[in-house]
C-alpha cells in the first residue's frame, strides 16, 4: 500500500502565532495528533505535534501565552505519496517520530501518522 492511500487529509494547518492551547484545541476537535505549520515569512513548512504540547506543559509553560512558533519542528522529514507504508514506517523509526508530512511538487498533500499506518495494515488482507 502507498502513502497516498493511508495518509490523513485534509490536513490541519496552524500558524506560528497560535497559542499552544489554540493549537491543542484545534487538534483535539479534529482528532489528530499533529498540525502542519505554514509560515511564509519563516522556514516554509513545519510540524507541530501533541508531543510538543506535552513537552511545553511539562516544562511549566503557559499554554495561553506560549506560541507554537517556539515549538515547531522545521527540520521535517517529508514522505512522497508513492512511498510504500514500509518505507514510511522505516523513516519514522529511524527519525524517532510518529508523523510524516506528505509533499509532492512543493505542495502539502497530507500527513501520515503511525495510527494511519496501523489502520491501513489492519484493514489489509493478511498474506498466507
């Protein structure tokens, strides 16, 4: 199975000026563990995850004041839509993360999470 068949879309997009609480509320409402951050004045496309929220709160930061801009991962590993799920899973294991931004021709197509991969694998017929 290919990444394009398992990825989540449409994606949740937040800006660098959203507070942690705003981003967390949007993620909770959409039932997703990440948001893509597009900052035309910054480094391009980044990702903000539930782990970023957890780490910030754990350090005692105020979620109503703290902005996502300080917690965005800009050094994102991107997946191509034609990657296999095995290739994507291997990239996640190597990098130690649970989400990949899916990009083709400089356009964000979706986000692939570990949950998406597991969902796809459990729905696929088991080889005999």
